């Protein structure tokens, strides 16, 4: 008589996919900036909007965004989500906050991890600053930014970021 066995419910299948990504001229400027611990954007010569990271052209005007713009280290949370779902490989204790951060002087937000504040205190308009990894760990990727943390400034007025939510 065959012994009773449990049904198979999960299966480990180690899969690896290697690929090369060509960043291009515009994104390379941004990535080199990240490797130096700073944000680099590009301005559209027609509408003056500053994109970070820039794809090399303005999506509205279709012209190259050649002008490089050094952006500061601070920004505003325009919207956010609370991550409450555990998943394999998770390295951050839940709940945690992933937010759209609009850097001062930029016209597009990007995703950033918010730390050093209880999750239930994060809000739209929260003023934050980037916390960078140690200088010897900086590299050409967003992994150079450990997270964003509150600056302690008063919240930004809704009108200042309402077009970016
Ligand atoms: Zn434009």
C-alpha cells in the first residue's frame, strides 16, 4: 500500500535572467548624479518643466531636454501607499510607506521609501529629505538613496503639489 503523501502546494524554482540595460545619454546623467549622491534633472526648453529622471525629451513638447538641472535633497510627499502585505524576500518591517516624492524644483515625482516616522503619521504634503547610503556604497542607481525621512518643516500647502498627485 502506498503511503499517503501531502499534496504539492509550492515548488522552489530558482530562475535567473541576466540582461544588459543601456541607460542612454539622459538617464546616464541622472545615474552618474546618484553615484555622486545628488539628484540631476533636465529642463524642457519649451515648457520649462524639470524631469527627474529625464528620458531625454519632453513628453509634452517632443523636444530634447538638454539643460541639466541640479536638484536639492528635499521634496514633498504628493501621495503614498501603506505596504501591509508580507512577501518573500521582504527586507523592511511592515507596515511601511512607499510614496511619490516631488523634489523641490522638479515637475515630476518618483517613488521613494519613507522611513524614520511611524507609518500612520505619513501624509500628503509631508516634507522629506533623501538619506543616502555611505559614500563608499554610492552607485549609479536609486539604491544610493536609502530612504526619505521627514525634515521637520511644516507640511507643504496642497496647492504647491496638487498638480503632481
Ligand atoms: Zn516641455
